[in-house]
């Protein structure tokens, strides 16, 4: 345990040194802007299972360590975004870097039409680690889709939004680097989603994804979440997901609470589990924001059963320290 502790201390010192040099120039001109981030994580699992490694920038988990650079262009009602994403080792074992976002949007009044490669509507926890309050995800069975290619229409009303998408596939295909299957000639995927924000401090989301599978059963996923700002310091949220792939049907739930102790320091607690198998995963993740560009996050997660273990694959503990640089 002393060896692991000294490693985490060394990682912390390196990350704090980077913070002192953090700077960025985001806006290029009135039409172009650049954004991005770099995330480095030291992770320890007990017991040590599979690809989880006790090394910096090689944690064996997608999005634990990542670099992303994006350029956004806007000209009148037309906007577009393209981003390049890198991870030391993708979950598919194929590509390590590639195009992530790549879409164009035309907006007229309350309606926006988008075509290209974009992120799923579904999921409370963010894809980009800079938008997370924890290091790991609460969902153990991965029911939430990621990136896919297609077209979508979004409508923004008074206190609500509604969106619908037609996709090459619902779920990601490793051969296309965090995207769909890249083939509109076979089975398609569909998503619809609605968000309600008319009540102050409350957000309610509901979404459905469906994928036709050639020669196989239709897959479906349902995702519902709500968040509420109890005060300036405390926010709470809950999520429920249900996935049916035609063979296995399983659900997953998560509860979140984030409390800002003082302005640079916040702590998130999360409990998640499965109604069918029982057991739960417990997470505490403090974050210290050093400046607008750099923050340091830690996490301790304990799974009390094999079924509830997200990172371990079996009952046990997960420890991590993460540095997040963004611009």
C-alpha cells in the first residue's frame, strides 16, 4: 500500500506543476473558436483485475486518460464542430485517435437541424471527463449509447426541448472509432428525447433509443433522469436506465449529490446499483478547482458485490487521482 501511496503523491506533484502554466487562447475570430482538454489519471484497483494498471496515462480505461481538441465555426444560422480525440488505449482495441465530433447545424428560430457525427441524447453522466463530477461512471452495464452518425432535429420551446434522430446505428462500433457502424444500408438506429426545465432549479429528462438488428432482435434502451439545485451549494440527481437487447433485459439506477464546501472545493457522492441482482456501488469524489483551466479530482469507489462492480469486474475497491486541464 505504501508503494501505491507514493505513486499517487508523485502524480499529484506533477499535476500541480502543470496547473501553474495553464493558459489558453480560445477565440480565433468572430467565426472560429478552439477548445479542448487533457486528462491524466492514476488508478489503483483492489483486487487488480484485467486491464486496470497502476500507471499514469495508461489506466486501461477509456476516458480516464484522454486528449481532445475541437474547433467550432459559426456563420449566420450555420454552425459546425469538428474534434479529434485521443486515448492511450481504446476499449475496442482498434484505433487510439480519430475524429469524434464532426457535424453541421442549421438553426432557424426554435428549430435546429444537424447532420454528421454527434453524441447521443441519452445519459446523465457526461461523455467528456471535464464535465463529470466523478472519475468513473455509475452504470455498470453500459446501456447508454455514445457517438453515432446521422441526422437529428431539435426544437426548443418555453421551458422544454424535444429532439429526434435517425442514425447509422444506436451503439458505437469500435471499427469506426467511437462512432456508429457507418452503414445506412443495413439496420438503422433511432433516438427521441425531451427535457423539461420550466420549474426553476429542476431539470427532467426522458429518452428512448431503438436499433434494428439485421437477422437479430431489436435493441431498445430507456433513460430517465432528474436534477434539482437544492441551494447554491447543494444539488441532487437521480437516473434510471433500462436496456433490452432481445436476449438480456437489465436496469440500472444511480443517485447523486454534489456539495460545494467552499468555492474551489466540491464533493460528489454517488450510489448506484441494479434492481434485479442487488448490491450497490458507493462513490466519493472530491474536486479542487485550482483555476479556470485546471482542477484535480480524486475518487474512492467500493462495490459490495460482483454484479455492482463497474471498474473492477468483481467485489472490491477503486482509487484514482485525476488532473484535468481544459481550454
